[in-house]
């Protein structure tokens, strides 16, 4: 099967965002906004994940800055062990449950076996062990089946 056919089978769309872990959100926003000139959409606390995130659009995608606010979270451990920098890439899919089922059937190790609430819609993560060391997030496109189920 050709690569584009596999991407279509899994429902992979555009890159939704690329996430960067930062120690200091205000300092990072100043760089991405004031130095690079990216607009700042919002800074949002995500208490369930122990982080604060900022969204900065660039073309059809976004840069997502992630600052851990709880030292016991995976993001905080990532920051301590690896320092600031690239954290994950997020692809948009039309149906998250179908994408997860297809990925699992293809032998991909899932972190999330079902959609959970994310800042911008239903999300799920694929384990870096299956993705050549990269944490991959999938986000369901607006209006997909998981939106109503999760109360968006």
C-alpha cells in the first residue's frame, strides 16, 4: 500500500500543531510573539494535565507551548530529563476512534485507547516507542463523533 493510502486509511490530515515544552511560559511567549512575530491565540490552563499551554498560529498549523505547573506530571519529568524543546507532533483525524483502532491493528502502541478531552477537542496519544522516539498526538476534527461524547 502506498504511503498516502496508509495516511488516508488512518485518516491522518494536516499537522494540527507542534508542541514545545518550556520552563517559563511568559519568556517563551515573548520569544515566539515578539521575536518571531507569531500571534498569540490564548494561554490556557489544563489542570487535568498539570500544564499551561499557549497557541500561536503559523499558517494552517500552530505552535503549542507547554509549561508544566505540577512537578509530578509526565511533562514536568520530560522537562527535567530532556530540557526545553520539541515535545510532540499532532495530526488531525476525522474520527479518533477509527484512527486509534487502525493504528492499534497496525501494531502501534497506544497511550490512550479512547478519546479524552484536550484543549481544542478530543485527543489521544501514540507511544514514542512505536513512533521512532516521537510522541504523536491525534486530535479529532471539529464535529467528529467524539465531540458530543465528551461534551464539547
